[in-house]
């Protein structure tokens, strides 16, 4: 069963550019691609509110996602994690969802 992780980021006012720079420096999406079971990932920004971001990723199983969560503090430099954390409003926990139905364009 495919799993999809959805992480919401609420960035402090005026800090959107710093968030994106820190997120890019952390190479979160590139590093996730190295985890066995990774399928794809996207970083999204709300169309009309540049302080709202969502990171979505698809995984072959929940264990692959949990492996990625364990690797983050070991792979992403601490100063980069601190930069990301410094510009966020109080964080929400991430969620993992089992994909029950999906359709794609032919």
C-alpha cells in the first residue's frame, strides 16, 4: 500500500525567503530520494499566502517514511535545521496517510 506524508509549515511573517533558502540548503527532497521506498516528493506554497507551505511525499510503505524521519537529524546539518525551525510559527506534527484510492490522467 502506498503512503503519503503531509507536513505543513507555517512561516513567520516576512520570513518566506529565508524558509525557502534554508529548506533548499537542507536538500530535504533530494535526501529523501535516497531512502529505499521513496517514490516522489513536492514542496508546495499556498497560492495566495506565501507563509503557508506543504511538503508532500509518497512512500512504498510507512516504514520507509519512518526511516526518513530517523535519518533527518543525522543527514541534515544542525545549523540548517535550526534555520528552518527559527522561521516557523509553532510547528504542527506531520501526518502519514494510507492512499486508499488514486487516479491519474491517461
